[in-house]
């Protein structure tokens, strides 16, 4: 997903897979922010957990949902036509 000055020929299927994976990562990240801020952090704060634990849970929730978004997008792109 890095940007480059040099343009290499890329198949349309590869380009479509990359776009879908980017959308999956971004969607997973945003969903993770909502879940972490709205659920995980508030619950831990209400329970009186230390601030470092709430932050760690927030970060882990966002990381896990970002990874899940990438996994889901990759699975969908393979199912839609890539072997």
C-alpha cells in the first residue's frame, strides 16, 4: 500500500484487491475506534480500572478490529475472483 514514484504495470484484479483491502483496513480501524471509545474504555472506566489498562484495551480493540477488517477484505477479494 505504499506510494511510489515509479509506475509499474498492475493487473486490474490486483488493483481491485488492493482497493478492497484498503477499504477493509480503514473500515476496521474506524469501527474499532467507535467500539473502543464507546464500549471498552467506558466500561473499564466505570469499573474503576487504571487508566493504563483502559488505554491498553482501547489500543488492542482498535488493532484487532483493523486486522479483522483486513482479513475480511482479503477473504472477500479472493472469493470474488482471485484464486
